[in-house]
C-alpha cells in the first residue's frame, strides 16, 4: 500500500520529506544555502543551492511548520 503524495508538493522532482528537511535545515539553523546543499549531498541527495532557495522562498517557515507537524 502506498501513501498518497502531499498535494502541496505535487509537481516537484523530490519527495516531500527531502524538501521539508532541506527548508527546515535552512530556517532552523544558521546555515547558508550551499551548506544545506552539502549536507544533503553527504546523504546522497543531489540538489543545488538554487533549488533549496526556491523551495525556501515558495514554502517559507509557515509551510514547513505545517508540513512537518511542528508547532
């Protein structure tokens, strides 16, 4: 049985968990976009810093807190 994809992330190349984690890292810790890119690369996820920037701009802090179930 597969889970239905989150409609907020429809059309993205990466799963919602990766997008949420990348943007959460960027906003939660004092990391640059390139540092987030390197952290993901260390875990085998190839994503550019520009992609992380676009995710952060579009989703913002409120989008991450809702998706991650954070209060």
